[in-house]
């Protein structure tokens, strides 16, 4: 959300969001973006925050993983 509000177009992800947003709104769709704070006792947010913090202590690797293999790998880690 912060990158979008500043229109940091050098971030490819931001470019894609702006492109999709423009396409959808010009075709009559209504898009509402909401900021959801990470520390407001929302169970899913708390779990994601805990997982992200735990990942900071993991050793980094240069292993390349095709996107199709990512979901099964994540599913093994998450309960």
C-alpha cells in the first residue's frame, strides 16, 4: 500500500497492480484497497507475522524454485 501511494513505478509489482487497477476500473469495476494492520489480533495476520519473523533466522540459499513447486513447499511448513 505504501509503494502504491507513492507510485514507485520502479517496483514491477506496483506496475502490475496499477495496470490491473486501471483495466478493471475502466471496465466498470469498483476496487477498494484497505490497509490491514499486522498487529491487531487478527489470527491470520498474527500467524503470518510470526512466520515471517521466524524466517528471518533461516539460512538463505541461492536455490531456484519454480513457482509451481512453491505452494506444495509452503503447505508442508504451514499447519
